C-alpha cells in the first residue's frame, strides 16, 4: 500500500516538473532531434560532462546513505536538488545562453 501511494505521489506536478528539469540535459544530448536542435549534431557527452554526471551520482548515493532509511519521494526530493545543480553546470558548459534559460526555468518553477 505504501509503494502504491508513493508511486501515485509521483504524478504530482512538483515531481513531474522536477523529473523533466533533472533529465533535460541528458534528453537533449541523447534524443537525436533535440541534439540536432541544441548541439548541432554533437550528441555525445564530453569527458568533463561525463565526470559531472558521475560526480552527481556519487553525491546522491553518499547523501542517501548519510540520511539513512527514507521513502522514494523523500529520496527523489533530495536527488532533485543535486540534479538541477548539475544540469545548470552542464547547460552553462555547453552554451551560456542555454544555461541562463535553464536557470530562468528553475526560478519560474
């Protein structure tokens, strides 16, 4: 019953918007149509970008272990903060106007 309630909680707009924001850079890089639109066909992650993504994963894992046992929604809320910070850095590294647009989206949320 708890799992069902948490999965239903994912349909809340807060989680949907955050999932979109957190996956925006990787979606833009790996979906060919978006990649051609944003990156002119450069659809692979560079070494620096890969390092940032792995650093993000390590930070999320360490923070989750430090916090201890937590539910899915609490875990996601914690992870969203770090993902949005990493995405901001990735967008700024790629192209500064895209980074500014991403920050504006974050502030409008």
